[in-house]
């Protein structure tokens, strides 16, 4: 039986709430499709660098995991995100701002 998936808008709302509970600022910079839009998370470490994460499906294991889409200078990461948005208008983009590099994507309920 296939794994049930949360609607994208609900997942985004829950993720933002979990971040807020540990005082990690985050905000939606692109509102995607509420039901089935993919989610991209940009981690901004506020030092000119950033990392963009996307959730990918592993055909071999069936697992959904967060993978790095882009990492480096924030301007380069922003260009990668803009490129993704140019061919996926349903894409959600969440920007997380944390000097320590926390994003919580590796925690239970968010990791896969």
C-alpha cells in the first residue's frame, strides 16, 4: 500500500511551526500548490552562504529523503532556486535563517 502524503500546504505550515518552537526564523518566499507542490528549503546562515534542500524519491528503496540541490554563495543558491521555479510554478520555497545551520529536516517526522 502506498505511503500517505500530507498536502504540501499542511506540511509547510507544520514545518514552520516546528521551527518557531525552537526560535528558528523561517518564512515562505514562494507559495506553491497547496495540495501537491514540491517543497524546497533554503537554509541561510546569514554569512553570505546558503544551502538549498529538495526532497527526492529513491527508486531503489522507495524512501523520500532531503538532498542538497545547491550549496555555496547565497547568490548562487538563489540562482539555482530561481531556475527551479522557472520550470515548476507549483514549487514552495521556504527560507530558514539560522547562523548555526539548523533546519530540522533531519528530525523525526521531517526527515523522510
